[in-house]
C-alpha cells in the first residue's frame, strides 16, 4: 500500500500540481530520500492502480489534492527508520544543519548537488564531506560509514 503522504510530499516539495513520472521518481528517491528509485517506480505504479495518481497527458496528477487542508504537514525529509534510531545519513545531516544553521532540507539539497558534482557518490559519503567542510567532527561517524560500505 502506498502511503499518500509520501507521494504528496514529492508534489509539495516541487510545488507542482503535475509531474512527469521521471520527476516523481527523482523527487521520491533522490531529493527527499524517501525510497530507492526502484521502490519509487513501484510506488508510482501502485498509486496509479489505486487511483491516488492519475495520468494527465505525459504527466501525473495527485487525485484529490485540491481537497486536502492547507495546514496538513508534509515531511521535509525522509522519516527515520521505524526503530526511532536515525540512520547515519540523517544523523550527519542533522549535525551539518546544527553546525551551519541551515534547515535539514537545505542540507539535503546541498548533498544532492554535491552528488551530481562528484558523479553520484553515495549520499552518506557526500553528507560526510559536507559535514567535514562545515567543521563538524566526522570521526564518530566513520566506523559506521566504513561498515556500511563493507556491507554494500
């Protein structure tokens, strides 16, 4: 089952009423870090099948979006894992946000831009580079980062 708030978050993040399928995958997977590109594509298919999304020409539109209250909160960044322990990426983003005064959303945007500059390195690695540039002590994160690279 596709969570409507995740799909809605992509539309709100782009401030768009309609998005191309590729833009929606980009937003869900890379900008908001809500899921993998494969999971995003599957979520879009499920949302289309359930009627949450409808095709409008070459674009997709969120059904019933006009009926949603304006005050409804939309997650700005990916939620932490279910066990309430933020993953390494989110802990590094929080440290950078605290050090720079930027919002976590802005830090994630910087990570995304850095990934493009550095030819698509892992988001956690890019976040660590950003943290080091911001003067954050990254030593506490390095063992976990190494373990993550060894697993992958």
